[in-house]
C-alpha cells in the first residue's frame, strides 16, 4: 500500500531554504537564524491566507455560550466573527484591560454581557500541519517567494517562482469551489435552500 505524502512544516522550511541555495535542515530546533525567519514567514502567510475565510475553516451558526458572569470568552484560534443577517448583534473580539482572554463584545449595545447563547459565523485558524494539502503547498511557495525577496533580495528567484505560485493559488481556488459546492441558489450562509434537478429521480419515477 502506497504511503500518502503529507507536507510537514520542516519540509516546507527546507523548500524555502533550498529556494535560495541553502542546505536542508534535519530539525526546526536549530540555531540557524534562517530557519526561524523561514518558519516565521510560513506563519505570516498562513495567517493572512486563512483570514480570507475558506470552506475548511469557516463555520456558520457556531454556538458561543456565556459563562456564569454573562461573558463569552473567545478561543485564541478564532480569526474573526460575524453575526447572521437576522441578528442585530454587531460582534467584535476585544480584550478588556486586566483580563487574560479576549471576549465577545457587542458594538451595538456596547456590552460584554450576554444573557443567551450567540450563534455566529466563525473563521478559525489552524496550525500548518492541519491544513489541506493544497493550502500547505500554496503557503510554502508564497512564503518561499517572499523569503527570497526579503532575506536575500533575489528578484531572479522570485520571478522564476511566480508561475508556480499562480498554479498553487489556482489549486487552492479549485479546492474551494469543489468542496464548497457553491451556486447562485445558496443562501448568504452557504446553505442549499434549492435542490437542483437530479436526473436519477426522474428515472426512479
């Protein structure tokens, strides 16, 4: 049985380093300053890409329950929140002074306190290893181009890799459209309120 290859963060860092002619690493726990810079570049690109909101990291109507003090603490891996169209809530993430964790804040009513469970659209942040493979590939190529430009100022390397980056971004978009099954009849939350014509139903009749 064939083994499925999964791109690790170490492999991604080595791709970035090889892009500028550096030797590969055997571990991310190294004193090599280029390793830390490459890893930071991966995190930067990953954060920016995931913040766009994709089918794999976006949830609709996710429940947030107030604690005994009526506060709703927001997990650290939440990138953004939004309320459904029918809700008057205007949610943002804020960290009050003297508080450890960020909380949900309603800009409309100017309050951190909530009496009931709130259902919100959430965009989550995932670690590199937990991302779909096409996203890891794009992040790696994008980070390699940025790294080559910022770390060594190599326009030649960046220009050579621009086509690869375009292809990787196209693969990301293909994944998004296939997994999302989007069409003009979807509601604003991505739900399928209209069932398209299914030929096999006619055959069954």
